[in-house]
C-alpha cells in the first residue's frame, strides 16, 4: 500500500478516535479544534490555486458559501423526509451528511468551473478582480433569495459536524493536493506557475491546468462550507464576505506559497492566535493586524517556507552519525 494512502488511513482512524472521546473535551477547546480543521481545508485547497498554479483567487469564500448553503438545504429539506420523525440512526445521519457535503462540494466545483472557463485566461490582478466580483455576486444573491433565508440566513441547521468529519476531510484534502502535485499530471501545475509562456510553447494547455486546479480547490472549499454550516448551525451571507476570502489568502501567503506543510501550520496559527489574544479583547484585532504586518516584513516568502525534505534528511544523517 502506498505510503500517502497509509498516512491518510491513519489520520482518519486518529480522527475517529479523538471524535469518539470528544464529549470529554472542554467545549471551547473543541470549538477551536474544529475551526482549525476547517481552516486547514480552506487554506490547503486555495494553495493549490494560488501557490502551486500561480493564480491569484480572491473568491474562495464564495465557493465556501455555495457549499454551505447547498449542504444545509439538503439536510434541512431532505433530512426530515429521509430520516423520519425519529431522526434516524447515527449511520443514516452520517450517510445523509456525507451526501450533503459531497453535493455541496460538487455545487461549489460547478461554480468554480463556471467562473474558471471564462476568467482563467486572464492573469494577475485581472483574475483577482474577477474572482473578487464572483464572491460578491454570490453573497448578494444569497442575501436576496428569501427561500434561503435572505439577509437573515439559514437557521436550525442540524449539528452533524464532528471532529471525525472535519479532520477526515482535512486529511483527504491534503492527500489529494499532495498526490496531485507530485503526479506526472501535476507537474503541469508547477510548470504553469513557473513560466506560463514557456509551458504553452512546449505544448501544455495551461488554461486546462488552471481550470482543474480551480475546480478541485472550489470542491474542497464547498465541503469546508458544509462542515462550517453544520458546526455553527446558522449561516448568513455576511459570514462569507470579502474579509473571509482575505483571511484564507493570508494563511496561504503566511505559510508560504506552494508549501503545503507551511500552509497547514499557518492555518493553525491564524486560527489559534485570535483566541490567545482574547485576554486583551479591546486590542485584539489591532495586535493581530500588527503581528501579521511584522510577520510579513520579517518573512516575506512565508513564515514556514522551509525545505522540509532537506531538514528531515539532515536530521536523519545526524541520527545515523550519532549511532555510528
């Protein structure tokens, strides 16, 4: 069995074990732990687009909102019919939730395809403006559709999100992105990032690679939105605005563009940091912003942008040398 697949299965089993004993955890720490997992999914999926393919998308929160609303609509509308008055068993609830998350992800992927085909021929600032506009359009649409709660959003969403679901999908997101980038096909993403003109000159369809990255990233953003909605139990259009997209982009930049371990660490840091600063609540956002500015100035290529393989190789050499 391939090593990445073994790692994925081990992560899923660990998530299941932690989730099984989650009722013994402090609810506050469980809330933070769940938020960390959701942000890891968002940051790693955006890193495929912004980091590995070299595009600049500002619409990730828009794809997240599509997944959140679509999955919530499935569990709210179809749940009572499929599960009956008793609410069903844990297995049937899990199957319904999994189906809702997949449908939410597919809806976000379809939105990514609809945006990607006409816009990914653009580059740089123009692409950023198009994706930013898409995110705002989605937010305004949800805000004005009364069937989806309008400006008040959707309430009473079932509480299906657990540590198991969050970290299983986080592991799956990392697994998919790493395997995709390391594959023969994934070299096209890196070539598109390094030099798009040269890639086209040797026959690569760079637009296709950008669309694939965009659709895959949008799918996992939609799944993250579904997990978020069934965790918070209420969603509003303002929860997926421009600020949310910027928050995800900052995680990718701070972790190091095209650096999956660094992006994961940055997602953890930027989720935990606001909670640590609650002790000085009146200055929390000011200190948070100042710390981000300092980190960007000190580590412009990313706070965690290290050569992890080289570090591991050096440690292995030192350990072997010490034994000898």
